[in-house]
């Protein structure tokens, strides 16, 4: 996928990519961002695109965590209340 592949993708269309493809494309995008030099418009656009990739990767990580931990442990309460210290 070339330079225009990143631009042609609309919001929300990162979902069909596998995790490996998503990481590879994000790394290529990051390298382009780092080498953008003094072109601030290009750097700003690439930064926004990097953020979009990060959001998708975080969403996938959160979904994987929920699948692995379906029943989270209950909150533990202290003897004298929620926010009191133990040194009394």
C-alpha cells in the first residue's frame, strides 16, 4: 500500500487489518512522520493519522483484555472506609 493508501482510508476503516498489518503500517507511518522535516502541514496530518492508529490499537487491546478477564474481581474495601489510611 503506498502513500495514497494511508490517505484514502476513511475513519473507522482500520478494523479489517490484522494486528500485524496494523503495526507494520503504523511503523511505516511513524517513520514518515519522523522524516517529514520542516513540512508542518504534512507532520500535522501524519500525527493525526498516527493517533488514529493508536486509538485502534488501544481499542483492540482493551477488547482482548475483556475477553481474557470476563469476571473482574470485586473491589476491596478497607476496614474503616474507602479512602482512610491504615495507620490508625
